[in-house]
């Protein structure tokens, strides 16, 4: 005797929900607490910072790139809901196209984030000197651990093209790239966008599975497949929602 | 929406595109609003209001919350309550310290 799990495609009579839908919403509720904790940490770090110590987001981050990535994620949300709608209209071919578009946009988001945002930050440095001043710029060549100095190219201002300058080790109080240890602002930036990026990767894996090997389920049970696309869609829209708040808070304020 | 038929879904396609257009416009408005010469608290308030409107559009129409069941609303109400608690408690400790710093 085999027992079938109930309420996979037919809803429970009392709640009107299928197991998967309730399960996904409960998971998203936990995700609200996860990201909410980090937003709360951001608020506390910011209000606790000394006057003038918290930078303006647009001074550190590239706003056009952040705006482009916002449009990319919003578009991927649209293509995701269109994939589900196509399945409900019994157009699986069109649904595959929309799923592929969603996947491509998700990968584009990650490529832009890692290639145009994360990578440049790891090569951009701040040098704090013992006299209390600081400079932003790039290291000129590899740093020799045995050398008593570094070669540093400060960031250009206006039409300047600064030359590399030598800074002796004795003058340096601290040197850091624009990674998470740079300061609290970049610490919270890397943590929140990094966690969001991991969620995008999770979405990429799920969507790719449904696009390729998971398609076998559509042939076997189209209603179950359609419902699962809806649940993945809920997760994907949530990832978009988090970015909708992250972008203005981190990049613009 | 889970059990809507093909014809009902077809009627929603134009709605999805309208929401898409609105989200694009609101993204441009978000960036433009950040250039307004206002105080930081007011800038934060404006940014959060626009973000909340965008979030409402995504949640209501893409996530179908506008036609969802009461059980889901119940889950979300409890979630929002505890999210606000999590946001407010650390701020209360910070404000308390702020008061102490002024008194001593």
C-alpha cells in the first residue's frame, strides 16, 4: 500500500493552500528575519557613527552600475512571473524562454557585481599615515614584503594624472583595500550585498534545475511543475525585494 | 492565482507589464530623488517611501499577495511585527545610551 502525500497540487480545504506554497512563505518569513537583522545592524552602525564618519554611499559606490543591476533584477522578476503565466496558459515552450531569460539576467547581475564592483574594490586602497592624513588610490606593482616602502598612485582629482609616489613603511599607520575590513560602512556593504549575492546564486541553481533536468517533471505532472515554478518565483521575487531596499540604502544615502 | 485558469491569467499579462514599467520609472525616481538638496533624515524617508512602493508592487502583483489566502497574511503580519521589534530594540539601547551621555 502506498500513501500519497496530500495537498501537493490540490489545496488544503481549511487554509486553501498547497504544502509548497505555505512552506515557501514560511521560509521567506525566516529570510525577512535574516536580512532584517542585517538592516537593523546597518541602522545601529550608522546612527552610532561619529559625526562625519559615515560616508555618503554615492562617494564610495558606483550608482549607475547599482541602478543597472536594479533594472536587471526587476526585469528578471518580470520574466519569472511571465514563465509561470505561460505555464498556466499551457505554453511550455514560451515558459522555457522566459526561464532562460530569467537565468541569463541573474547571471548578468552576478557578473556585473563581481566584475565591476567587487573586483575593483579589492584593488583600491586607503593609506592612513601617522601624521593623521589619508589617501585613496592604487598600489603600483606588487608589494615586496622585504621592502621598506610601497609605491602608491593616489586617485586623480579632476584632469590630474598623478604619478606613483613612494611611501615609507614608517609613515604608514594602516593600509587597507576597500574590502569588508576597511571600515564599518564597507563591512556592512560587503556583508549585505554578499549575502544577497549568495541568494542570487541559490536562485540561479534552482532556476537552472527547473529549466534543464527538472523539465522531466513537466512531462510527468505539469500541474506540480507549474506550482513549483510559482514557489521558485516567490523566492526570486523576494530576492528582488531585498535589492529594492538595499540599493537606495547602501548606494544612495 | 494558483488555481486560476488560462483566460484569467491572460488578463493579468498587461498588469504585469504595467507593474514592470512602473518599477522602472520608480527606479529612475529613486536615483533622481537622491540628488535633492534635503537633510539626511528626509532623504532616508523619501528613499524608503519609494522603495516601499516598489516592494508593494512586487509583493502584491508578482507574488500574488493581492489575492492570497488569509493564512499567508497571518504569517506575514507576525513576521512584520517581529521584524519591527528587531529593528526597534537595538535603537532603543542606542537612544538610552544617548540620554545617559547627555545626563552625565
